[in-house]
C-alpha cells in the first residue's frame, strides 16, 4: 500500500475505541498508525496532531 498524498486533513479517518478499563486507542487506517493512551481526548488530539504533522511533511517534501 502506498502512502497517501492528500493534504486535506478531512481525507484521514480517526477511529477511537476503548481498549480496556484504563485505556483508549486511536487509529488512522490511511496512515496505518495507532496511538494508545489513558483518555479519549488524549488519543484523539494526539492522532489529529500526527495527521497534521504528516501533512506538513508532505508539503515540505513537495517544496524540496
């Protein structure tokens, strides 16, 4: 599977589920990346930031 090239954050899904009594996980299928944490908001915000960082890297790479 090739890396996505979209610079639109809305093209990336963020799936969140409760793992157990003490944790949550966020997953982005397009980037095949998972983040684990103790709070829903924690993993949601961390994944959103991961997606934004990925997009910024794409833009920087395109300018090179």
